[in-house]
């Protein structure tokens, strides 16, 4: 069976932190069915959206630094967002990527490839230092608001909470196994 494409947008500045550990577990579980491409939001550090409406008039952004992400987004079968929670939101470089999706909001029908008739699946992997307390729901809602412009919807969400209080919580292995199993059952 040919592998499907999965695009990971990684939002932590720490390459050995909790978010990376959770992402590695997830990718390891699904490596037989997905080819993963990873974009590191901090490495790529794209400009924020300037709200200049250039994309509304021209169908493309006036800055070219989003082009690679756009190409990968257009082609992916599944999107994975892996991020820590920062002040009840996403870290700034990741938020910049989401805001640059404004190009799709303004011109949803002018994507290079418009062949997705159904929503593609997104997976949200979050870590937070304290208890979740509904934060992951807020972030899912805000993310779905953006992603619907590109026919993507969060289907699976896993939260590794209380990392500041309980850094060695092994329960995350089980959570990742369960979500990966659900994905595998649909795909195989
Ligand atoms: C700037 C900043 C803001 C944070 N805001 C929150 C927050 O609002 N809620 C929370 O539970 N944890 C918060 N944290 C803690 C991180 O979400 C937590 O430590 C996370 O597991 C770090 O992931 P990492 O190891 O991948 O960097 C914050 C951490 C930083 C550095």
C-alpha cells in the first residue's frame, strides 16, 4: 500500500521537550502508513500577516516565505499540529503560520490544487504545563476556524497536560497509542 502524506507543523522552540517527545511517539506509531514532512515553526520563522489585503486582490501573498508551507498544505492527506500551550494560545511563530493562511481565507477557490471535496483530517497534539481546564477546546476551536478554509478539520486531539507538575507522566504513551490505533483502523 502506498503511504499517504502527513504534514507536521511543529510549534515548540525546544527540540527535546515534551511536544517533541509526544510527536516522536505519534510518528513512530504511524510510520508504516504515512510519509511525514516536518515544518519547524521556529526555524522557518515566517513573517506575520500584515493584513494588507494584497492576497485579496492578487490571490497570493506579497511575501514568498509562506510558499513552501502552502505547497505542502495543498498536497497533504493529513495535517498534524504539535505545540505547547503558550498563554492559552499558540506560540508566536506558529500563530504567524496560521495567520498567513489568510491567503486561503481571501481566495479559497484559487488554491493550486482544489481537488479535495471532503475535509482532510488534522491531529492536534498539545502539551501544557498546568491542567488543561478547557484550554485545548479553545485552541481546537480557533484552529478549526482557520483550517476550514483549506478543507481540513481536527479529528483527533491529544493533550499531555501538567508537564510542569508531573514531568514523567507515562500515561501519554497510552493516549498516543489509542489515537494512532483509531487512525490505523480507518486507513487499513
Ligand atoms: C511563554 C510560555 C507560556 C506558557 N503558557 C502556558 C499556559 O498558558 N498554560 C499552561 O498550562 N502552560 C503554559 N506554559 C507551559 C508549557 O506549555 C509547557 O511547559 C509545555 O509542556 C512545554 O512544551 P515543550 O517542552 O515542548 O517546550 C507556558 C510556557 C511558556 C514558555
